[in-house]
C-alpha cells in the first residue's frame, strides 16, 4: 500500500474484517506486506508494515499488487508508472493523476500486461466506472452528468435548507471533516473537473484531460440566490457534465439549477450521483456515498479482488478504451439557459432595458422576477432562453455599463430539464 491515511486505513480494516469473503472471491488470501507512509510516528500500531522507503516495495517480488492511496500528482504518478513497469498491478483512488496523465499509465499497464484499476477515483463508493466501462459498453452515450463532489453538495444543501451564507456552510463542512482546511480544489470545481474528465474519457471512448473541462466554482453563490431558486422551484447543485454536441464533446464543472424532476435534484449532503443518457439504455442514475474512508475502501477492495483474480487466472482487466479523439467544444459556443441576478435603479423601464440589451445579443428572456432590495434599490432576476455563453457574456459586459444596473452577479446555468 502507498499511503495509510483515511482511505488506506479503511482498506486495511476491511481486509481484516472481510478476510474470509475476500479470500473466497479473490481465489486466495490477500496479505498486506508493506505500507509506505511519510510520518512513522503516526503509525505506531502498524510498525510491522510501515516503511518510508519506496524502493523496498518496488524491489519486492512477493508484492504483486500496489494500492496507491497517498494522493497528489507526484510522487504518486512516478510510483504507479514504475510499479506497472516492474510487473505489478496497480489499484488507485487518485483522480488527479488519472485526469492529467492517465494515458501514460494505461500505456505502461498495456506494455507490462498488468491491471490499472481506479474505481475509487470517481464517486468513491458509487461503482460507476465499471458500470459505464463494462455494463454500458454496448451503448452510444449522449450525456453523462453528475454530482461528483460531496463537499460542495453539502455546502449548497446547507445553504438552501438552513438559509445560511457560503462562509457559514463552509465552516460547518470543515468542522464535520467534509471539507479540507484549504477547500480550493473542491469549491473551485477542480475536483469535479478531474472526475468528469475520467468519466467522459470512458463514456465517450475519447481521452479528456482536466484542462479540457470548463470550470466554475460555488464561492460566488449567495444565500439570496438559493432563496430566489426556491421561489422558482429549483435547487442548486455542483454539476459536472459531459455531452456530445455536433462539433465534439462539451465538458464542464459548474453550479447549476435543477428542477424537482431532474434525476439529481434530491441528491443532498455529501451524497454523489451519476446520471447517464444513452442508447439503447435510456437514462440511468447511480447514487451513493461519494466520500469517506469506508465508502472509498469499498471501491478499492473491488478493484483489488479483480486484480488478484486476474493475476491468479492469468488474464487482465479491460485497459484503455479511448479508441478515438473527439474535438473539445469551444465553451463560448456552448448553449444553456441562464439565471441572472442584478441590483438596479428602481425605475419602471429597467426590466425592458435589460430585455432590450439581452435581445441585441441574441439572448431571449424566459422569465423575470422583481423585488425591492436594500437602500431603495431594486433586485431583478432574469431567466434566459437557451443561448450561447459567448453571446450572454457580451450582453452582460454591455449591461455592466448601464447606469441603471448597480451589480450583476455571475450567471448560473439552468439545466434543460428544469424548464
Ligand atoms: N478521503 C476520501 O474520502 C477519498 C475519496 C475518494 C478518493 N480519495 C483519494 O484517495 C487518496 C487518499 O486520500 P486520503 O483521504 O486517504 O488521504 P490522506 O488521509 O491524506 O492520506 C494520505 C496518506 O499517504 C501518505 N503519503 C502522502 N504523501 C506521501 C509521500 N510522498 N510518501 C509516502 N507517503 C505519503 C500519508 O502518510 P502519513 O500518514 O505518514 O502522513 C498518508 O498515510 C487520494 O488520491 C484521494 O483523492 C479519497
């Protein structure tokens, strides 16, 4: 094992607790021989296992499978590549490595004829990688979308249900251990971006990397937005979506409004879910715990048993399935409906002025709502028809110059099924 933290320790416990079952299913017992860690003083209870010397693991021919649960880009990437090159199978939970340099690792696995398995890297306990890669292999996927980050789903759920602001919800997430001290990767949308890159690569058989994913976070969302959303019958979700459009693949991670009929509308708190639209399947949604040691260990163990069985029987798992390269669609041309919130001078003509400016840039208006705001200002919420993001950005730049508009919050996507 590389790493003995939250996930590593949960894997170790489950290997002991479920020893009998795992041995039966793997075709023999699985014994942990070594665990690489950084701080030996934190692991005194595992003195017989721990090492700080990676070479001890790499050079040990008795070690057939390496479980990488240390995280981060380096040295994890190098260790996985070297382990594969040395003829060991690898099970990893590391989305950062896979979403950025997965192609190199699949090539190394192919060359050595060993397994590279990564179920825990997306959705933790939700076995969605296998479902999409194997269970849906006969389908043509049109769209895969999901809630892939439990931290931000928890924060938005708290904001909506407790009507607290972003900072209070983040502080609660940190106090409960759902958010890290530095929550940037979660709240800026990068964690979801990595996961949707991995999922999209499998669903569309075309390599997608983190840099291909249009990304926006939740830090700009205010309690007032959640209150407006509730009036509209919507909830805000940390969405990750990959969809096939005429010109290629559009992949994004962003907060989005969903209506009560959307498959992700009732996925709350730290839960994760993935919804796949495909032919001939139709639509299927997979839900489960998206974080935490035990849930993540569940996925790692499934991979571990598959790798062990393959080594025993002389086969290997399905490797890289990216047989084509689809173009990544220009985000400025992506089409969605949007929610806008503006504070304005309380004039009778202000809504018609906003509508006229939007129309000049080919942005249609589906709905407007108005309320009095503080300091004698007015507040206007606009829901647009489906339009190009680039057109909307030009319209907003124009509106920002208007003497009738005081503030303009960042637009939020309204998912199609929320209409
Ligand atoms: N936690 C979750 O809910 C979850 C869910 C899905 C996927 N994952 C993924 O699982 C992986 C592990 O996450 P985690 O939460 O278990 O992390 P963690 O609690 O921070 O544990 C990391 C472990 O790796 C060791 N480590 C880190 N850098 C090392 C280095 N350079 N050399 C040797 N050992 C090193 C640490 O050693 P010390 O203990 O000595 O410091 C620690 O034991 C990450 O890729 C993460 O993204 C986590």
